């Protein structure tokens, strides 16, 4: 956390179902939720506001604007709802 604070970075520890959901930050693809769940890596972002969108075909998307604080790891746990199709951000 000290080095992250010095670098003006914060992190999000994702716990998402389904684990193969795609993660977008500010419209840019970052990877699959399972790869950003703290094992092996967290979702590291610059401090400040970011829009997080989590998408998986056949599920309702999740989207939220969050404030990332330097040196802080924030947990984000959610389960996408089935049956409402969505498309990835463009």
C-alpha cells in the first residue's frame, strides 16, 4: 500500500460471478474478472474516478462509477443476473 500510494495507485479486488465476465474500465478492456480477483492480480488503477463495466453475454451488465483512493484496496463483490442480454462497450 505504501508504494501504491506513492505511485498514486489504488486497487479493486474483484469477486464476480460468473468469473469469466469481461472487465472494462473507462471503456477499455482490462481482462476477465477471474484474473483480477487478487489471485494472481488486482485491478490497479490511477487514483480518481473510474467507470467500471462488467459484461458477460446472456447476463445484465454491471456499471458503476467508483472513486479509487491511492494506497487503498477496495473489494467489489457482485453476481450478474442471468437472462438479460448485453453487449460489450464500444
